[in-house]
C-alpha cells in the first residue's frame, strides 16, 4: 500500500489490482506462512494480467484492419477511398498513441490528503 501511495504522489501509473493482490498475499504470508497462499490461483491471476491486454488490443486491431481491408483496400477505387479515409486512420492512430503516453497533472498535497481520508 505504501508503494501505491508513493507512486500516486509522484503521478506514476499504478495498478490498484496488482497492489491489492500483493497486499492480500503479503498479509496472508505474514499471518500464516507461504502455505496459506493458493499458488494455482495466483498463477492464474498473473497469467490473466499477461494475456488479457494483448488479446484485447489484438481484437481491436483485427476489427480495425478488417474494416479497412473490406471497405478500402478491396474496393474498385481503393486509391481514392484510401485518400479519403487517411485522415480518419491518422486521427485514430494519433489518439491511440497520445492516450498511451499522456501524463496526468501531479496531485497537490491537498488532493492527496483528501484521497487518503
């Protein structure tokens, strides 16, 4: 939890899900030892963290490319359609890229105190 508060104060991207799972595991290990953890469940959670984002991204890319291929590349006047759809494609790619690298404004000490209470 300290890591979550510190990273939030520094405006770093943090997964609260990862933090919660880590806290639960840490308290269980501290209270009852390593044998108290269902390691098969932990393994499945970690696999889902690794597999879900690429699958979702791949599905969106598949749909986007399939739509472009059907309506633009396989049409009789593909060059003209490509010229018309290029601004839309450029906008979508720019939006996706900029949202990935966007930064938040660092929280002020008052907003950080409010979020902790």
